[in-house]
């Protein structure tokens, strides 16, 4: 297949490009820094949209505007460009931020959206992507959790204090963390491209979410370090401002759509995922 990827130079985009090329697909990297044009997607069977402003930074008004516009307006421009040469499938990036912070509630794809900045942005983002259904394109909305890899994403930013022995649970450690090994995340994208019956929201998370206390304990175990320095919520607010909500939101997300479609996770358990990442 001929597959176009936006955000191909990013954390997941690089892995996805390698995986698809290894599977024999032709990959075309497309930048959305400028509004895309129809000829960029001519001859493409599938499009994967992973573009968007980095969320993990202090949210000034300008940053909030970039986070929203890069996803909402960027996807709107993408759909307009696809109209002339509609692909068979669009796998559009989304996020578990759609659900907001939901405490102990178990969240499958049918759960309604939550409240808050990221929930509002993600809801608008998905609505723009679904417009591609009007011209016959199958749309998959990939609600990704914390993708784990040592060379990027959220985990890379966690590693330094843990390697110094300064890691510990965040804000009491009771909140749920929806995680996924990066290789499972890109495998699920390829699966979504190939699975004609799969459409709509798909939670890209491992089937076994963990509380933050377990996440920090398993990360410390993998790195052979202690995890005895808890980080209080007020310290996160001082360090990160409003952005700290992504570190403390509780999201007990289950990948029901992927499991029902018989997708097989290589790393359903966190300890095995960390062992693969750090004990090779």
C-alpha cells in the first residue's frame, strides 16, 4: 500500500515508518506546517495523521492556542486536501485526554467525553477527522495513552530523576495511568489500516492500566533504583502550571475495540514492557 504519514518525524511517527516499510509498504512523509494540498496525497491508499503541537510543556495562552489549532485546524486542512483523492482509510491521532479525569470509572470507547482543556480539544479534533466519512473514507480515531519508549514521549522526561534515585509516586499515586508500549501503539496503527471492519474511536492503551504508584514502582524496579520521593500536587503546579493535569488525571481506560477486533498486544503487562525497554 501507499501510505502517507503526517508527523512522521515524531516519537511514534519514526517507529511507524520503520514498521510499515518493513511490511513492504511505501511510506510518504507529509508536513502540515503549511496547509496541505491535494497532490500530496494522490495515489495514497491510507493516511495516518500524527501531527500536533507538543502537549507536555507549560500552557501559556499562546501554547494552548497552538495545541488546539495544530490539531483542530490542522486536521480540517488535511480533510480538505483529501477530498480530491480520498484514501480508503484515515487513522487520525487522538488521545485519552478525550475522557478527562474520571476517577475509578472504567472507560471504554463508548464513554462520553470529559471536561477540561484537553477533553474539549480532543472532541473538536475527532469531529474534524470524522468529516472524511462524507467522501467514503473509513476513519479510525486513535485515542492514545502514555506511549512508552526510552527515546521520546513522556517516559523520556521521567527517566532522569528515577535514574538519580529521586523518583516516586505523584500526588499520592492513586490515579490510573493508561499506558502502551510504543511498539504496540504502532502495531495497532498498522492493524487499523488493514482491518476494514474497524472504525471510529479505538483506545490505544494496554489492556491492564495501572495506578501511578504501581507505574513508579515498576519503573524503579526496571532501573534498579528506589522510588521513595513522592511528588506532591502543589509541586507539580509550581513546576508545570495547568499542564500538570496530564500527570494527575485518573483515566482507567480499556482497549475494548482493539480486543474485540482480536488485536494481540505483545506487552499487555507493564513489567514486561519495561523489561523490553530497559533490560535488553
